[in-house]
C-alpha cells in the first residue's frame, strides 16, 4: 500500500501533554490552533495568518492563542505568524519541490511503462525512443 498523498502537517505525540497545549483555555481554542496549522499548510503561507483567519473563532480565541505563545504578532496589524511554524512544518518551497519531484518521477515512470509495453514486450526497437537507444544501443 502506498503512502497517503493528501496534504498534512506534523503534530508530535506529546502535543496533548505539552504545557502550552494544556494551558489553552478550552477545546475550541485547541481545535482552532490545529485549523490554523492546516490553513498555513494548505495555502502554503509559511506560517503567516491573516487577521480575519486568526479571528475566525472569535477574538477571545485569537487572544488566547497569542497569550499562550502559539501565535506571534507582527509589525503589520493584519498579519500574524504561527510561532516557530517553519521549525516544525515544511516551507512553501519544500512542498512545491516535493510536488515537482513527484510529478517528474511520475512522468518518468509513465515513459518507462509505455516503453516496456510498446517496445520491450513487443521486441521492437524504435529509432526515436531514447529508452530504446539506452537499452538496445
């Protein structure tokens, strides 16, 4: 079975016991923290969060996340940063590089599969096929 290819962010096993997590006032705040990490990952923001996204569950939740050290303020009053986001999560560049690598790998695998099916299995060497040249000289 292949690995799950859906987007994901990393959460450690000890999160649920971490003093910063247990210090949050309620489950609504904890769930919003997870939603914010998911937002940053899905939209590849490198940890940046717009004020309206932070405040989606209400200003009290946003204030609790800031006070708890999970969200940092910035010079821009409309933008916030998830604390140490890039220390624990892949950056936009890393995600895009991984996607491009998988794309290229898939394209190469498709070429090799077609080459095997249409040339190797049929015993045909095609003049313009780079794989035939490499394989049959």
